[in-house]
């Protein structure tokens, strides 16, 4: 009884404090709503319920302003697919563990997504159908490969690096259970020990509305390489490219999306052949200018789900240069795969690419552009996702 009274007093006190200060933090509060409930509710007690564990940013953003991310739009399409299957949908942030307290008493027929909330809810409700959504490479692969990169950086620059990417959204514990199905954007091989037939899907990319494909002067553009990233620059191989390009004057590296903290850490100096733009709006004239200068988009990342910087580059006719077995093998003849990440190899490979036949480059660029427009747009994503979900649910209903 004493504990109940104490909890009641504590709750009232917290509510009173919040009512007095909420106005000061309203902007922060409104941007961090990580639980949205009852999407597509039909006022029918027999309506099936599902939980999506992913991102809520699309529901709390002004979409007239560029978000600069593809995931919110893909989530809208994911919700469309499930809504047309008559589900009442809740969506919670994939790592919003505290939010589980507000929904764990609900009974879900289907749980879809990733992260800590997905793991917790599927453990709490094992009778619900479960679909794991892998937007990154398997964490075991990612962790091992990132450690190699960090050790290599320390060996070259005598500086300590902390892990910046691996295990952020997935960990081995979350992947121990065998869920009813798994959909991955990355390589399927690490999943084959648990799943007979993992499903694969391409992400979308961002498209500059003013872009029109046209022939390019690859004689000059083949000397120009674009890297687009965000956090985790060493994970994404930018340090390797800096070490290569900083020692040369015949090639040019364009760097977009690098945050200030990592820029300072990597100590990008004002060398003429490494141009750093900071955060960039894909819909800007500047982005079109950079695309016009470059033949290649390069990402020697140690592990990816399937980077949307690469899909975005390909949607603008750039030729992707990426590491083999890191998430891009499904591109087949529409990609240049790197076999190694060491400086000597990259230096030789970049030399080879910067002297490639211009006629071949034009043909490959056009082929890649066409492939991207047929595979990385929202309507295609929605169609592919619908087919996968229909297949999963029909198998589970057999």
C-alpha cells in the first residue's frame, strides 16, 4: 500500500513538473515522438493488429522540407501495403525500449521490423507472426570487418578510433531467434544458417527533380570520384580515399555529407584535389553540378545494407565503385566491385578507373541509369515489398 501511494505521488509530481516546463521543450518534444498508434483503424474489434518497429520521423516531419533520407518514404509504402491488407498499425522507434511499456499489453497478429523493440516484442508475443527487416549487413560480418578497418587506420595514422556504425541497430542476441521470415537489403549468405529462403529487396534513392540524363565528357569526368556518406566515415572507407587522393594530383575526390566532428578527426586538409562540401541537398543545383563533374560514385565501405548514397548516385547515371561482399553483389554487371581495401590496391584500381575507355564508360553509365530507374524508385519498392509480404503471409497461412 505504501509503495502504491509513493508511486502515485511520484506520478503527480512528474506531471506537475512537466506541465510547468513543457513549453520550454515543445520543439524537442514534437520532434521525438517515437510511438504512433492506430493507423488505419477501422472501428472493428476483429481487425488484425500489427506493430512496425522502425522509424517514426515521417509522421512528425514537414515533408515540404527535404528530409534527405529515403527511409521515411519507404515506411509510408510499407504502411500502405499492410493497410491494404486491413491491418490496424502501430509504429514504434526501433530502439525506443521505454515505449514498449505502453503497447506490450496489446495483442498483435504480426510484428515487423528491427532493433531492440522488435526483439523484445517478439519475445513477449511469440504467437504473433514475425518478420525481421534487415536494412544493414549481418552484425557479425559488420563488426569483424569494421574492426579490421579501425586496426588498419590505427596502424597508418597512430590514432585510436571508436566503433561508429556496427551493432547500432542489430546485435547477435537479436538475431538468435528464428523469426517467421527475414527480408534483407544486404547479402543473404550470413542468414542461410537460419533461413532457407531469405527475401531480398532494394532500397530507393533520392532523385533531383531537375536531372535529365545526358552524355558526359568522360575524358575529364573519369578523373572525378564522388563519396557521399554521413556518420561512420572510417566504416565507409573515406579515410582510405583521403590517403590515396592526398598523394596525387591527377584525380579529384568530391566529399559530401561528412559531419564536422569526423571532418576534424580525419583532418581533411585543403588539398586541391579533395573538395569537401559538407551536408548537401540532393535537390540542389550544386548536387547536379557535382554529378556533372563525376563519372564514378565510390564507397569502399566495410559493410552496408545497401547504401542509399549508391542508389542515389546510380539514379543520376554515376558508376558505383564498392567493396565486394559488403551488400552490393546483387548489382551484377551494373557495378565495379573492389576486391581489397588496402591503400596500394585502391591506388592501382583508381588509376585503372581514371583511364578507362570513355565509350565503355558512357555505355555503362547509361545502363546503370536505366537499371536504377527500374529498381530504385518508390513505386517499384512498393510493388516488390507487396509481393514479398503476400508470399510470406500465404506461406504462414498454409
